[in-house]
C-alpha cells in the first residue's frame, strides 16, 4: 500500500555508515552490468521465504521509471518527476505473506536523444530501502537479481516531440517467463553507490539526492466510454457483446475509436495467436480535412487521421498482455491490425486513464448558459494537464512552464482543496534557479531555456499561494530565491533607470504580429512589457515581505517599484496616443503594456481608468491572447469593467462549443494544441472576479467580496477554502444588488476591490 511521508526515513545517525557521509541510507543503487545508459528495460527480482506474514515499509525509486509489484499484484509506479537535487522516492507498506514472496521492479530508461523533455536522468538504476527489524529487502543487502527485458524499441515521436518517443513492443523477442520473474538469464546487479538523502548528504559529483514523494498515486483506471466511428472492413463488428475480435490470416482491420472526451491513457492489449501480426495504436486530438485543418472536432467523415502511438508485434502466444510504458493523450484512438499467416484474436483492448487525482469540488451557476456550458471543457483541460507536474499540454510537450502553471494553480485554488501539486511546482522551479537567480522557463526538463518574464511570474505564483493557502514557513523558505531573482533584474537597469532585456527568449504572449511571441524592442533592447512586469513583481514581493515580517525589505521593493515605474513612464509613454509603447521608439503598442502598467499599481486611479479606456478605443494594439487575457481580466476587475471579460470570453472561448472541443485550446483557431490548461483560468475568474470573492489577507484569513455581475442577473458559487467552504450568491433585484455570503468560521469579510 502506497504511503505519503514527509520526513527522511533514515536521518543522520540512524545507520552505522561513516559520519562524513551523514544522510546516507542503508541501501545501494543497483544497475545492470554493462548498461550505463538508455535504452534499457530491466527487471529486478527478489525472492524470499517467510515463516509468517509481515508488513514492511519500503522506500522505492528508480532512474527513469519503475513499476513495482508484489506476488503478481502491482503496488505502484514512479518515481515522481524531479531533478537530481530532488529525486523523489515513494513509500510502501508491503504486505508480505507467509511462505514464498516475489518482488519485481520493472525499470526503464529511454535513450538520451529520445528522452521526454520533462525527464531528467543520470543512468538506469533501481533502489529499494526497507525499514525496521523485519526481513531484509534493501538493494545492496538482500539477494536481488536483475535481467534485461528484450523486445522494447523506443522510436522517435515526430508529432509529440516533448514526449520524444513511442514504443514498439515485439512479443517475438520477449522472454515471457522472465517477465513474470521466472526463467533463465538472471544475474548479479551492479552496485552503483550508496543511496543518500537530499536533505543531509555531502555529495561528490552527480548523484540522486533523495526526497520524499509529495503527491498521491496517479489515477489509473479503465476508460469505459467511447464509440466506434469508422471501421474497415465495414461489415466488421469489433468487440460486439464483449466477444473477441478475430482477424483472419493476411487480413487487415482499421478501427477509429472516439473516446468521447479528451483522455490521457496507457494502451493495453490482450491477444492470442496472430504470430507476425502488428497492432498499431495511434492517438490524435482531432482529424484533418482536405485543407489540412482540424475544423469541427466532432467530424470524422471525409477526414484524415494523423497521429502516433505504440505498436505491438504479436508472437502467437495465448492471452499475451501488451502494455505501453508511458501514456498518450487525445480524443481519437486508431487501432490498425495487419495479420501475417496466422489469425489474430484480440481479446481485450484497455484504455487506462491516468492523471493527477484532481477532483474539482467548486460549483458555479449564473443567468448566462454560455458561462456554465464552458465549465466542462475548462475543467477537463485542467485535469488533463495535471500529472506528476502541471503541464502546458499533454499531447505535444508535457512540460511544466511557469507562465502556464501560474494560471493552472489559480484555477486549482478556486476549484479544488488539494494544494499538493501547486506546492511541488513552486519548489521545483525554486530548486532550478541558476547562479544569477534566473528560473528556467520549464522544469523539470533536460533542456534549459530562459524566458525572462517567467522568472518574474514565479514571484506571482508564490504570492498567489501565500494569499490563497498561506503556510508562512513554506513561503518564507522561498523568499531568498525570490530576492536573488529580483536583484538580478534590478542589476540590468541602464540609462534612465529602465531594465534592459536579459539574454533569453523574451516570450510574452502568442500574438500573431509578434515573432515567436516576443514584443518588439528597439535596437537598445528595452522592452516595455518586461519593465512593467518587473514593477508588478516588485509590488507582489513587497507584500510577501510584509507577511513574513520583513518591513525593511518590503520598503526596498516598494522603492524600486516606484523608481522603475517612473523610469518606464519616461521611456515608453507616448503622449500623442495616450498609451505606453512596447519599445522606446514608440512604434509598437499592446494591451499587454497597458494592463501590466495598471497592475503595477504606481498610478492614480484616474490615470489608470483613462489608460484602460484609451487602450480599448485604440486601434492597432496587439491583443491579449487566451493566455494573457488573465492579466486583462485582472485589470478589468481592478477597474470594475465586467463587460470586457464577458466580451472576451464569448470571442475567445465561444469556439469551444461551436467546434466540439472537449478541452480548452492553446490559442484561437487554427490552434496547434487542443488541450492547454492556461485556457482554464476563467474558472478562477468566475469565483474571484465575477462573483468577486478573493483573499484579502495572508492565507485567506479575510475575504474581499466585490462582485462584478455586469449583465448577469444572478450568479452563485461554492469555493474551497483552507478552513472549509465559501458560498456566495449575487442577485439583481428591484431594490438593487443583493449579496449573500457564507464564510468559514474565523474568516472576516471586507468589501471593495483589492488594491493591486
């Protein structure tokens, strides 16, 4: 049984290992002799006899992945994705039976050039450390054996480049007895060094620094919805009445399954016979028309399938079980079977849904059916982009980006009481900070890319957590890194006190007129949106310092915010247009610059309102996309302009319903990705902006209630709170606006919009 623990199971002094290595565990990492890198699929085996049943706590990890089983039953999968300085282990209470016990750990590592971008790796390895005075299970101590599992080939994934590889599983090359823990070919594993804790070890060179897993097990259940939309030959009735599908010798079958929702899932197939047959399981988000466009996601007739996935090669055995090593994503699954000289019997096809067990408990209702109708695709997108980390998209990249993750976390705070995934995100980005204070744009990742603004948005991420969830110790522990980051940017101030854009991909938003999402800068490298984003981050940092009792640092950040805002105003203000330019040459203007300048909080209300009105009336401004519209909505909340939010929701989210989307997309059509959870941020704004219930103090100790119903005649909702549930209803009556609010015990209520 999987357990979550918060502490090092082997603290310093708990073993007789050398004192200079305090933090070492009484277990060793094991590998396969001669296997120093991927590709590799290995099976580690431990057999033991017990006179009576025992329960033993064991801590397990691997590089890159493992599946742990005991006596034929799966115990768990892992480890959580992390980095070498935070290499996660899972803890299990293994219920050993009297008599013979068999523990198996299937471990695999992909080749470096085909490794998922979000996967960090040192070399293929396995670790199990047992506690207590029970039977010895620890690697390096117990009699573990290892064998290589042939038949697994990692092939390039040309579409899903972030996942990097698909799997060809060849049953003809598999030793089925060995995979069950039996048979021949077992040998002594190679010791790779003592296991060590991230918290205490003094390490020399690269190693895995172990830290407890922070998340519950990922969901793993059979997906039981779906419909066959196309089949060839047409006379075929696949799996009708649960009967097996029989393909004759030299026969070919193609089946298109519509899963009727967006799904992240492992492929699993049980088959008999069919030696030499191939079964291809390919995934797609939508089908393509003759012009290469996806169009209506519900349509399949006259459309082409373009996707990718795994391929299983049948060996002719009876009831063979083939399963993918990593999951795929999409709505459509194409099954293609090509038989050789022997008939194939496909007994069972399983689609095993997987994701973080993110269950959304919030409720929202209002007088506009459209707002309610787009809740399901937003909610599903949020779930599909939540796994061992948040993700930008499950189909293409599967990477956790700062900008995406901040919006996903806000949606989680407003809809779900579980904040374990947000905590991990904050920690992982913090741990990846370089010597200058820069945070990589995405992490964990084998690539190291810097988007300057994303380091600043991490400050916003930390501030959001402090407001919505609290935990002073957690927040205080992250502040040293925040201070280093802000000082890095302040060190880039140039003539006139404006910050010069640092090296990196200065992505701000997917604006069509901006090359690769980068706002135009003049030859001097000065970027208006980045300067205003720094002003915004400095103000948030000042609030964080005040909450942890650092008034001197609070005053410092506020002073820098004032000075930078004055310098940016001097550099980027265009008096003729009454707007802030994106560059010092004043040739480019955007909604982004105006919104960030307003959110920076350095101007009097009348100037903010005039600036916003001029922005809305202006022509030729770069428009906020689905992603950056969060900051537009925040500005509209501050200035009490709900009509802007409603207008953009209809324009940019209305296509979801018209075109059959099951999740929110990356950008308005045409879009690359059909599932991008940054488009779920209106879930946050339903509660925090339209219904107007927001934290007004650290840890949501007070609530600011300031509805923005706009054209809505009523709206109501329930939202999780660290101390219980917030309930609110706002209704227009003949006598004015009626507001009913119920807050958890001890939470005070204030009225009016929060200052920003």
